[in-house]
C-alpha cells in the first residue's frame, strides 16, 4: 500500500485515487464463486427497502453471490425486487422484527458465506441485541455491522473480538456516539480521536460517516476522505455504504482496505450524482449504480 503525508493534527491519511491504486483490491477472478458470497441479515416487516439497498450495493461492489435473510412477511416481495439474490424468510415477532428463534437458520447460512452484513433496516435496539447475541458470538466469518446493529456492540464492547479484527462498523455520528456511550458534542469536538477509540475498544475497523468520512483501525491507523457532500445525507445512504463494504469484504479485501475503498467510492458516487442532478435531492437507490464505473476508474492507472 502506498503512503501519503497525514492531514492535520488528527494524523489521518487522505484517501485518494493514488492511495487506492497502490492498495489494489483482490483480482475479480473468472466467475462468481471467485468473488465471494455475502449474507445480508436485516430488515423488518416495515423496512424491506434498507435490505434491498444494501443487497444491491453488495453486488455493485463486485461480490459474486448474494443471500438475504429477512423478516418473513416481506421476503417474497424482496425476492422479486432483487432477483439476483436468494432470499430466506425468517420468523418475525408481533412488531415485525426478526425473532431470536431465527438465529439457527442465520448461522447455517453464515457457514457458507464469505462475509456477513448485519443491521441494515433494523429499527429497534432491544430485539436487535436479543437476535445478535445469539448469532455474532457463534460466527467465524468477516462481519460488517451497520446502523442499529451497533446496539449489540454498545451492549458488548468486546463482542467482536473473537473475529480477530475481521469486523467493520459502518456508522453515522450519532451511532458512534451511542456505541461509545458519549454525547454528540464530545464526538464533534474530536471525531478522529473518538473513531480511533471505538476501533481500539471493539477491535474492529470503524467508518464514521458524515461530511467526508473517517476510517480508523484498531492499531490507531486512520484515514480520511473528503469525497461526499450533503446529498449523501439521505434515507438509505448508509445502507448502500454498508453494502459496498460487505461486497468488498466478501471479495477478499482486508478490513481497513474494504472500509477505505467503500467510504471513498460512496463519497465519489455522491459527488457524481450531485454534478448530474444537484447537490441534494438524489435518492439512495441511485448511489450504487455509480459504483462499478468508479471501481474501474480506481483499479487501473
């Protein structure tokens, strides 16, 4: 991997095209099996769109195969909406959340996956923690934890350490603050230090979204991308970013590499859409179709 002079007092390395050219992703291989299988576990009976956005982003990032495990009431519709995926219905509770009894099914699917994405579309912390407590400690696969999925990490700061660094948290500022159990003002005062702290505490790579993005690794290394813009602050955008991360993870990228590539590509996609449509008003579903061309543009000199 190439190196560049750190930015500012936080000591972050800028993510640029030149950096990524010196940190190439694994070769795509000759078929879908070579690019990995991703399992997305998420959604509720009321939020199937989040899983759709995440799953499509997995494939746009170049992963070869996609499985989605989601609440049974919406599984059939999601299977039609994402025909590229195998969609597995999971039992739901009376509020539409995936029930804890789904854990064994998820674990069986996880055994065949190269990477897992959990949390996209989850809406309630308590049932999320109850479900993930029965899944994550028993999983030995690279994991991306998104959004409300971080409630598990808030409750169990050591809960990803058995993965030996093969975990990524893809979070917005409020989620990082909640997971660290600090207030938003403390995070805003020094986001680099807080992101580094969360990475060190959890043993996971952390992506902090927002205006530009930060990535921190457990060893203290940190990166920053200035790509992005206000238009990425839209419902569903975080689900897309998490899907890009998981797709790259499934392809065999290292955790920090997958996080840095995904954060930068997500930001660049927002810039491209802003140029074409305006600074705000584009939709999250429009982000991931930009990714293949951006990947191609950052994969060759």
